[in-house]
């Protein structure tokens, strides 16, 4: 997905992107303004890249949880006005995080920034 503008703060439970058990996802040059998770990965997700995106949300930008997250790369992204934690790792029984890279992230006016 490239060049998407998602602006949705209509109700309390609307994610920008929400992936469950996905593989080979590429997101770049997107602008996401939402009320809930900006880019959620749940279940087991592998080979996901996010780059050159901007995010603003009332909750979390990059929540991960409930399975295996591996080979995840997030780079060159701007997060502004985020009132939950921009990066949130939900570790439960059977969860595993492997080969995750976060680089060149700018966080402006956020709470958190990382929560587990």
C-alpha cells in the first residue's frame, strides 16, 4: 500500500491499518490520522515493512501482540499527537518478537513512547 491518506476520528474504535496473521506487507508514504491503533499487527505477522509514513492517533501507533511477530521493519516515520504509546508490545503466552527494527523515528508530542 502506498500513498494512502486515512483520516478517521469518527468513533473510538477505528484503526488506520489492522493486520491479523499477515505476511509480506509493505506500507509507504501514507498519512494516518485515526482514533485507535494506527498500524496494528496481531496474531502472527511476518515480513512487514513500514516506511516514510506519518501517524497521529489517540491510542497507539505500532501495537504488536497475540502471536509471533518477525522480520518487521519500521523506518523514517513521524508520529505526532499520540496519547497512548507509539510502540506497544503485548506479550502473552506464546508471543514472540524476533528481528524487529525501528529506525529514524521522530516522535513529537507523544506519551510513552514504548510500552510493554
